């Protein structure tokens, strides 16, 4: 029934000629479609955890419980100690006690001279909320959102222990997570980059939605248009060279060979 109804609305919408009343009918029919999301449905989607831990659900989990979760549900892809390079770049490694003290991962600053073979998650991530949120919404890869809240705490605690942020007997919870955040090795590593292009003094991405004569087809692809290539110089020369990862050669003249 419902499907049939939607199809007839679509047929109306596609028709080239609209009588005034047909227009009004279509609009009314459109308005009658669907229903408001229930509070429970909204709650199921509303799971983001912010850097100030707003949105973090109450709960707790120990490092040892986390180790069991990790071995059963994560290690096959990420390695027993989060060090595997096989399925994804390593989660653990490349951070030191000095980094934990300074809140800045020295290997990233040192670039090519760094001893770390490549960038790991703990070298990069500044906000523990990001790690918690990501595990909660996306892992394990094959069964996202299947972990209980307490097991997300536990497995996060295990990773924090591997990264030497918390001790082996630690129980991570909503009450003490801010203390772990204060020891994240790259917590001061966030940098602000000016937008590439400014329109009236503001970043060009602050656009308003197009309401008339808009593009009818949008092609989404990932490439740098020629005119934008050297807007910020040659990215290949600005990449922090760690391991085999290299930046794209965006030198417009094409004179600088990729490294
Ligand atoms: C079947 C393989 C698989 C399993 C099992 C798995 N992961 Fe992952 N994990 C991945 C892949 C692939 C990515 C990268 C996903 C992407 O970038 O879109 C990833 C990414 C991550 C990241 C983000 C790393 C970063 O720097 O962006 C974390 C953290 C993580 N996984 C934790 C876990 C935890 C915790 C578990 C167990 C509860 C788990 N993973 C189980 C495959 C897996």
C-alpha cells in the first residue's frame, strides 16, 4: 500500500506539467509522508561523545576485562598488542613517557628523523573521546555497535594501558576519563589551519544551501582540481615523512619530483 502511494507521488513529481491544484495536492501528499522520529529512535542515533565528554554514557571497565575483549574481538585484526600493520595502521606505538608529559608526540615534530616507523593512532589522537566514540560506533569492524558500554570502557582502558597512559590495575570510567585525557601523548597536537580560500574574510566552506537553479547532478570524487593544486605549495614537501607514506606532488609546474 505505502509503496504504491509513494510511487504515485513520484510520478506526479516527475510530470512535466503541473496544474496548480496538482501542485498543492503533491505538496500535501509529501507532507503526509513519513512520521516524526520517536524519542527512542533519536536516542539510538544520538551517540556522539564530545571532547569535553558531553554525551559520554555512565559506565566503567578494567584493563584486565579489556584485555579479554581485545583478545576475543579485536586482536585478530589489530594484533595482540595493537601493533599489527596488517589490516590497518598500528594503534599502539611510537609514543614515549616524555610525550605523555608534554602532550606532544616528538616523532611527529621530528618528522623524517623520527625513530617511529610510521604514524600510529596513539601518536595522532588528541582527544580520548574520539577513541571511545569510534570504538563504540564502529568496532569491531564486522559487528559495529555490538559492544556493551562497559566493554567499550574496558577495551579503551586496555589500549590506554598498552600506551602506558594508565596502569595495569586501572578501571576507566566516566568519572575518571578526564584524568586519562590529561595524559594523552598528543593532546596538545591539534593545529589550526587557515582555510585554503576565503570569501569575504571567511572560510569558503561556509556556504548556504542552493535553493534555485541548482546543479541537478552532483558528482562526488576525491581529487584536487588543477586551479587549486599549488594553493598551499607542494604538499609532498610539507608532509611529515614517516615510514612509506608520502604526500601528493601538487607542484603546479610539475617540476618537483615526488619523493
Ligand atoms: C575484522 C577486522 C577488525 C576487527 C575485528 C576490529 N577492527 Fe578495528 N579497525 C579495522 C579497520 C579495517 C579499521 C580502519 C577503518 C577505517 O579507517 O575506516 C579499524 C580501525 C580501528 C580504530 C581506529 C584507528 C585509527 O587510527 O583511525 C580503532 C581504535 C579500532 N579499530 C579499535 C578496534 C577495537 C577496540 C576492536 C575490538 C572491539 C576492533 N578494532 C576490531 C578492522 C578491525
